[in-house]
């Protein structure tokens, strides 16, 4: 299901900021699983693979929004 939402660019900027924060937390979680050490907050996930998949998903969503904002 696809949903179209109209927001001002500044509102999209806030959404992108929040999504980036989550993506970075998942990336930090991957680093934690790889090294056993975390410099920042990590996410509660099943394992490294889930953290990596979620980070990739968030970056994919961010890319879609950014591409749409550039075109409009």
C-alpha cells in the first residue's frame, strides 16, 4: 500500500532527521555486535543481521524521500 502525504519541506526535514537518528542507532548496534563496544545508544534487536537490515531499510526510506524532495 502506498500513501501520499503532503508536508512542507521543513516538515520533511524533521522526518528525515528522525529517520537518520534511527538508522545511525541501528548502525551503532551493528558495530556493537562486531566489536563488543558501543560509543552511543544501541537498539534492542535479535542479532546483528536484524540491526543491519533495519539500518538498510531506514537508509532506503531516507533515499526515497530525498529523491522525491529533489524532484519537486
